[in-house]
C-alpha cells in the first residue's frame, strides 16, 4: 500500500517549513483563515502563531479533528467537499490537500485540483492562498492559479520529508474583479505555471523570503456541513442494507484471485472493522464508502 494511503493521504508540513511560510505573510489586526484539510492542526497553528486570526479547519478523520480542536482551531468533522463557506469572505486559505485521486466512480481528478476548485472562491479579493502540493501537480492546477491569482511565487520545500514528496509552496493573491487577464496573458501565465511543474532550480523557501504578502482584514465566518454528519456515519454497520446499497453504487469491483472483492480501502470484503489490516477505523472506512474521499 502506498505510504500516502496508509496515512489517509496525510502529509503535514513540518513546523520548520510552516514557520518559514509564515515569514512571507504580513497579518492585519483581525482576519479569518481556513484550512480545509487541517490534519492535526500543528502546521496551521505554527503558520498563524501569534496572529489575531479566526482559525477554522475541516477534517474527515475524527481523531485528527479532535487534535486540531485541542489547539484552538474551530474544526468541522466533515468531508471538505461537503462544506460551504461564504464566497469572498476569508483572508487566508492554507491548503495542503491529500496527495491522491478522488475515489468516486465518475471523476478521478487529483485531490489537489479538486480541493483548489472547491475552496478558492472562499478567498476575498486580495486574499492570500498558501498551497502546498507535489511539484508535478502544478500542471493540472495551472489554469485556476493563473486565472484567479496574481503575484504567484513557487518555492521548493527543502525539509527531507518534503523533498521525498517533491513538495512546493505556492503563494498568491486572489485577483480583484477588474484584474482578469486577456486571453493571451492567461495562456502565457498557464504555460509559465505548467513549466514550473518540471523545473529543478526553484528557489528554496527560507527564513528570509524575497517577497511578502499582506493579508487583508476580515471578520469571522461560518462553515456549514451540507453532507452526511460523520458522527452518525460510524453507527452504520458494514453488513447493513445501507452499506450494501452504497457499495453497489460507489465502490469499483476489483479482481483478485479470480473472484470479485469489495472493500472500503480495496483490501478485503470479509474483514471486520476492528480487524482491518490497514488500521482504518470503522468510522473512517464507512465515511470513505459514503463520501468517496479517502
């Protein structure tokens, strides 16, 4: 099993790199910041350390949601794709999504792109995006980054764990309505962003960044979960009618040893949740089935 799946796609930014990213930001007296895949909250907390921020997070894993709450982050236990935030309402979007594919049958987009498409509208004009992704994923994200963001900077992240996954930090400012590019300008910007996906000479993110991004002020916001309440999902039994119905609709069949098998995480159709060899909890396995996101 790939290491990312074993960790539920959890690739947190190190505290040292979060601190370096913080040096790129200038904070106002009050603002709202959202992390749609907050993990355990440590990197997000370091990024905003000492800042007068309303901190909001989203996490599908219950244990990590609790860890983030313990750090003072107002955290929804939910699938981020089911969460709604008022458009153009927040000042800072910190996005370090799972490095994986969507597992819905009808759409196999990379999750880096899916999260960006779903959340960039939450940023107010002039709001700042901090986007941590594997460098090759700049290519599928190039169109949105170019069309809706200006002053883009891409840094290589040099911590050993980050180098292993080719992580880069993308920082940009949400374009104002009158700042949209002409067709030729947009095409050139997309080509430039796509080219950065393969460059080996990106500058490292350091303690003394060459540019600074001033975050605009904003007030508190309300995040709303429009999907399945995951606190209730854990009560669904894996052999229930609801499970079997969702399984037929959502899960692809896999062939192994000449017979068809089904599982939340593609391992087995007969294991009990408490015996699952992947270490997934019953809640996470059922949430994976019903939401299509691992």
